[in-house]
C-alpha cells in the first residue's frame, strides 16, 4: 500500500504468535477481533494478518510510537497477549513489518540459471567412425 506524500510514514509494529499447546490460528480466531478493535480505537491507520506455517503475524501501523504504546498498554491487548498458545516462547513483538516482508533494500538480481554456459561441440564424423569400429568388432576370448 502506498501512502500519500503529505502523510508521514507509518510506525509499523508486528506481533508474532507461534503455535503451542493449541494452534495460533485458533488464538487469532478468538482474539483477533479484539486486537483489531483496540488498534482502531488507538488510532491505527492500517493492519494486516498473515497465517504462516508456524503461527500468525499481526502487523499494525500507527502514526507514531506513542499511539503504539497506548495500544500495547490497553487492557484488551494485554489479555489477548497473555492468552497466546505458548506463553513462554510463543510471542514476539517487534518494530517493523512481519517475518516475511523482506528487506528495505531490494535484492540484487541473481544470474540466470545456465548463464555463461556454452554448448558442447558435436563429435566429428571421424571420431564416430573410430568409436563404431572399436565397438562393432566381435569379441574374442582367449581360452587357455
């Protein structure tokens, strides 16, 4: 999503929840609406959910860090984050977009597969003749 020029870049934060004793997708179904509702009441300008193989990521954008902190300190968010499937190692909160969003600088293009490869020269007719003569001869065995 592109933002208008007069609007400053949003302050993105990500909440990543890993599967634990139950799935993170179940947690999202139970608590996702509350997180989005609190984000809107706290002034969020954008949000996005991502389901990944190991859990879910909730990305939310605010105008500034103070708005994020007000959201994070709200009771509904605290209760939702306390209810994650794995409360010990199943929650990561960090600045920026989620785990698969890529880097700020685009990656340099990789070389094409097979670039720089040259085709092999075809064998000459004389070489083929020599090879055929070698293998077309009848086999002789010495009996001793």
